[in-house]
């Protein structure tokens, strides 16, 4: 891979990773372990969106309940239609449009290992990429204790993605949309925290959860050795972290019983050697705000809302030295908001808005068919409408806790894409040409 | 003979008075408790951790199927706190009401952190637990 290509990847923050669909994050082994139906931990009856009880389970180190064989399998299939065909095939094994795909089959090692110790580990096979990799790794030890007469959990987590430890799921790939089209043109300009490092790093995080209300976390990440990345099937896209990347999270939750709300802060600092060689780095400083709200009522008819703001400062010393760009300092901001309603924890509708904007750089972001930018701006905005059906996942469901299923239909409309509404890529493609109908089926065993 | 009769009458009276004393608050709770509202309270505040399925499923908390009349800390397969396991308590509407008002007030080492602060919620959920089928 050339320096320019790699710099472009770091510039656009690893779009392939970001745009890839998430694994189907529902893990029935947890249900078998705890005796609880999926709806206890996930509003809507299917992961990954967590209820306060689900947050508590995650913070408890996935270790509540009895020891079982902690294995699950999930699979996701989809159909993707964009308003206009892409200029080239969406992948080596797919066409330019109207693609059916078995997105992934995921094997999970997810459950209690020892008292207070549990895992959330996924090995994913991607059908479009014909490739298996260690997708998600989280092993947590959580010690319950009392501080100042209040219940608390002190935890330590080994994981492979900043943000993946967040029980509020505001900034990682676990934020809405949990299912998204993979075989579509790629966006530029996604903050690094939104998954630019996922899978390629190893981190150790410590957290405190105090009185079911205050959450504080700090962690450090280093790049995994490229030979290890080869072994676990992960492509080395980000380069090497110089020293240690730091991650911090602070949040406050108020649980009213039938309602719960939270506000929080997040921050991350990373310096990357894109070529893994000594010398100048590209530095990223991310900070963000989030707020969440859930009306859970009697746990049947639920409203959930999330809003996040994330800002990233970039200092591209490496890119400047390599001649990739003349502009050292970049800014990138994004806002996302979504509201969901679930009836009987079965029938769901979600509406979402997203907007991201940043520094214009015509060297870094060049015209290119479908995925480039004519204007050099990383600005993208649009909306998502999703309807989904989750017939199982309740205590009374057939085959509970052995089977869960979600069928969904999603429409993504773009106001802007990679910097413009019209002819955004410099080859005549409009933002609305990327409007996407995405039908998906997720199953979990 | 008269003395024995008097004793029997006194014993019967005492027994009756005790039964009435016990029954009145029970009746009061049952009368005050709304079964349907109790189901809603259970779903909202209890169902994440407890099941009332006849299968007797334990979750983060033990099964509450037929909890009234059961000795505390005896559901098979659930790991109780020592305080509850050794209490010898038999659940009835009165002690369940006290427990639900402040679980850690009754069992300091108990696993259940949150109770139901509103008396009507407790009365309703107890009415529901008396007959969740």
C-alpha cells in the first residue's frame, strides 16, 4: 500500500471498517446464563441497544447467573439497493447494485468464565469479504464493593476497540444504526473514535460504576503487532500507535424506574505512525458529549432517544511530511440523533438524523468515482428510517432462550455526501444517488 | 370443670383474636392491592430480575412464582445472601411489604438493592404475586 493510499485511509478514518455492518449483537448465551429473556437487557428484544439492566450486566463483567458453555452463533443476511448503480462492483463477489449477501456468521464466546469474570468475544466470517477475523474482544473482571455506603463496581477490561466498553453505547459501532449497508459507496470524514482503531489495538481499561449513577472510565491502547494481526485475520489499516492512546469516559445516569436518562463526556488522544515507521505522526484528539433517554414503562412499549456530538482535532504531521497534504490542522465534527419506539418489544420504528462536517482539503480528499470528493470537504448529512420486527426474545417466546430473530427494513437518505449535494464525487454522482434501501435478517442461536 | 371450660374459652378467644389480628392487615393488603396494577408494577420494576413463570426460572433474582407462603432463601439453584438463607422467614404479605419498602433494611447483606418506596405499589405487586397465573 502506498504512503498516499495509507494516508488517505487514515484521513478518512478507515472507511471500510466504519461502514461495515456490525455483527448481530444479540447473544443468547447470556440469556441461557442468566435465565433472563433478551428483553431484560435489550429494548426492542434484540441487541445491542442496552436497557439499564443490560448496562448493569455489562458492567458486572457479563458474569451474572450460572456458568454454562458460553457459546452462541449469530448470522445476518441482507439485500442492498442504492438509487443509482455504483460505477464498479460493490465487492469482488457482488454486483453494482441490488446485492444479496450473507453479511456475516459470527461465533461468540460470550458469558461467565469465573465469578465476576466474563467475556464478549466474536469471531466473524464475512461473506462479502470471504474472510474470517477476530472482530470483537472484551474480557472483563468486575468487583462489586461498597464505597461510602453506596454500591459500586470496580472493573478492569481487556478489549480491542476504544468505545466498545461504553455501557451507554453512544460513540462506538454499537450506536444506531446497529445494522447498516456494507455494499454502498464509502463516506469520508468519520471521527477515529467511531471505530477507526477497532480490532487493531489492545487496550486495558479501568472503570468505576458508583450507586447505579456515576460512570468513570480510563483506558490505554497500543497497536497489536502486525504479525498478530495477520494471525487473527485483521487488516492493519490504522498503522501503529505512538506510545499509548488514551481514552476516558465520564457519565451520569438517573434511573427513575420507568424512565432513565444519562449525560456524558468522552475523550480520546491518539498519535499514529501510518506506516509503522518512526518519525512524524498524525495526531487525533476526539472529545464528545452525549445524552440518552429511555421510557421503559412496563417494559413492553418503549421509547428510546440518543443524541451525540463528537469533535475531532487532527494534526497531520506525517501527511504533510509525505506531501499528501499541505494542511496540517484539520477539524471534524459530527452530530447524530435518533428516536425509537417499540410496541410490545416486538414492532419497532426508528428515525435518525446525522450530520458531519470538517476542514476542506482537496489534497486529502480527491475526486474519485463513488467514494471521492469533488469539493474536498468531508461533509455528509442525511436521515435513516427503520422498521423492524423481533417476534422472539421474550420469556414466553418459542425456543427461548435458544433463538432470536430480527427482520428489518431501513432507508437511508442523503442530503449531502462527501461534501456536496450534486456531483459530489466529481464524476456526476449526486448524494441522493446513494439513497439506500437495506433489508436485513438477523438470527441468533 | 368450670376452670377447664374457662381455659378453653380463653384459648379459643385468644386464637380467634390472633387470627383476626393477622387476617385484618392481610385482608387490608389484599383489598388495597389491585392485581392488574400489580402486574404493571411487576413488569416495570421487578421483571428484569425476577420471573413469575410456573417453570420457576431464576434470573438475577430468584423465581417469585408462589413466593407467598414460601420459606425465604430456599428456591433451588439460587445463591442467596447468608442473611436471607438463614432467616427462617416465611413470606407473607406483611413481611413482604416490609422487605419491599427497604430490602437492605431487612437483610443488610441482601442482593436486592432497590425496593418499592410507594405503599400502593407494594400493595399492588403483593396482590399480583399472590396469584400471578
